């Protein structure tokens, strides 16, 4: 039976103004509701071009050293392409169009840039008789996708994804693999052209490694590029068993980069209240980058003008990922098979990466700011999705009256007390994710995040992360000092120097209390 709409409901336009933010899944609305529910105070300058009083809010005081300018002695312009400003250059046939062959700022004498997979450790090795010997243990792992959200998965050496193996082209490697799982496993070295008995395709090329047993793989590496290792048991792959295997070239690639990042994208099907993934599922509810869901994953922080390489591996069980970078155009310079010849590089801002594929991107970070990089599939921009097992956002009301009169609508409570809303993960964002957790130092206290807009964690979910391009002085402040950095101060300073301060918008301010 329909419940009549209450006559005191606001007109439709007023409803849109006041409740659109709180309607099902609206990002900021969820934030407001959760913050209020959690007793956090919020304030802000509104969502328009001006503050809530119609005037532009006053910018916070400057930080850093805006007189620092560009690094000394660095060439800025290359055939029309500028290192320190958004630009494309002249002819698409130029070596420098879109920054294609613009070198990094790194001193060549310092060697190649280190490979960094945020939130993943590197696997040490010992040299034994001219062989690099690594030890990997296949282990159950309690992975913390978000602070307080601990999931039971599989990995290596207590980590999911497993630790990174790094070698140089021409190395001979020995991997001592011990199975500490309660079930048999095998190890596959994805993409390597090695003697068949070490390929790790269980039963086809070797017997399974039984629980408690050890198997030793040893082979020469003549390739160079982006590779990975994983269990060759499908259900164990779906449980997370993968890790980087990076092979640096004997002769470093040209042009040299300043940053070399690695990101492993994965999906899991874990229902509310569960900690184990349904490896037989056709849809996937949790999404991780290097083992963590946004906003718990670490932003990539680079200096303005640097050349950046980002390697992305899609190790999701069944779903492809169109990866999009905001604010920059990148060149696709490699796949898991090999480095791509420069004549075949292609410029993109979105690259589709299929299951078990890896792609390498390179770009000049010529546009300062906090930029989003993410999979563009909408289900992958959320955490712990679940079907609508809880009540809808308008409990005990009918939409019939709304359909009959578009000027009026059922109201929405942004603080629904129905216990059904306590279902973890309902509807997608803040339910089951306390504000205390969102404000946790483990998310907003990391140096990589300092100075971002106060409510940035509301924008980063699932397969999303931030790429921060900071002027050198602000990079130093954030990454190389212990100085306190106020929320929003770095973003504001970038607006002051590179944007339009007259239309500055402060973030919604949230504070405990």
C-alpha cells in the first residue's frame, strides 16, 4: 500500500538543492551524512563558483617558496613542448610531441630510477655461485584492504601481492619456492622464455608442490621488461597469488625516467560480513591496487617536470580495466611482452588493460596538482559493493506521488537510523566505514597525502589513486621534511601559483568532535 506524500515536502527544485547530495550514493552527500552521523563538524564554501556568502573565500596563507621557480639549468621547451606547463608541442611527427622523448630531470650519473611498488616490499636475494637466489613462500595472508577490513587471501611471504623480484637482463636466477598453503600449488614465471621444466604449469611440466614441500626453479633471463609471477592454480590466482618480476635492461631505456612505479590491480568477491573471496563469482565487490583499496592505497608523488613511468598489471580474475589518467597525456611504451619501439608508441589518456596484461606508461609531469588515476568501469570505482540488501534511501515511502507530481518528492533522510543500513558496505561508501576510520592517520596522516584537500578520501575508492605533481619546494615539504602540513594547504598553493585564486573553493572541512 502506498503511503501518501506528506504535504509539507519541499518543492522539487528545493528538494534537488537540499537533498541531491544525500540521495543514494551521491559522493559528497554520503560524506555529509556520515560526518553528521559520526559527530564530525563540517563546513565549506559551497559548490558554486563562489563561497556560500557569494564571495570568494580567502585563501589560506602561502606555503613553500613560490620564488623557487624551475630547477636550475633545466631545459624547459622542446620543439614547442614545455616541461613545466600543459602543452603538446608542434608537429605530431616531432620526437618531442607530447613530451615523447623529453628526458627526465635525473642526473644520469645517479643511475636508473629505482622501481617502486607502493605498499609492496622487495624480495632480497643472495649471490650464490653467480646466481641470484630468492626465497618465496606460498602462504595464507591476512590482507588489510582498508583500515580494519582484514581479508583472508593467499600470497607470498605473508604479503598479497607478493614481494617484488628485481633482476637485470642476463642474470641467472634461482627461486626456492616453499609451499606453506594447506593445499598443493605451483609457480609460473609469466612471460619468460625459459626451459620448459621450470615453466610451472602444474601437471603439464611439473608435479604440484605439495603442502610443506619445496621446489627449486633456476633459469637464465635474456629478456628485459615488465613481468610477474603467480600460482598456476586458477582459484589461487583469484585469491591473490601474484607478484612483480621486473627485469631491468642491460642498457637503460632512453629517455631516462625520474620515477618508475608499479601498480597491480586486483578484484575480489567478498560479501558483507565475510572475509573470504568467492573465487567462483562472476562479479567482484572489492578492488585493490597493490593490495589496498582506495583511499588506503598510496598516492604517487612526483616533482613538477619529471618524466614518470607507471607500470600497471591487471591481475583481476575476469575483468578488464580501462585505466584513465587525469590532467596528462601519456605514451604507451611497453607491455608485458617487451619494450615497444619508439616508432610504435601511442599517446593515450585511457588505456584498456586486459586480464593478465601489463602496460607501461610514460609522461612528463607538466601539470601541477592532485590528479586522479583510475579504472573507468563504474563498479571498480567503489569499495565493498553489495546488492541492495538493506533498505532503500526512502524507507516507508512511495515514489508514486513523485511520479504524479514532479514538483514534489518523497524526502530523504541523510541520517537513516534503520539497522539495515548497518550492513557493511551499503550502499557503497560510508556505511560500515566509520568517519573515524576515514580520518585515520593511516589514511590521511601519511606524508604522501599531506596538504591534499581535506575531503580527498571521499573521492578515492576501489581502483583509484591520486597522482600528485608538486613543485619542487612543495615536494620537499611533503616528502622530505617532518614539518606539519595543513589539510588543503598544498592544493591551495598550487591553485595560487597555477590556477585562478579568484574562484578558489575550500573543501568541506571535517573535524573530530
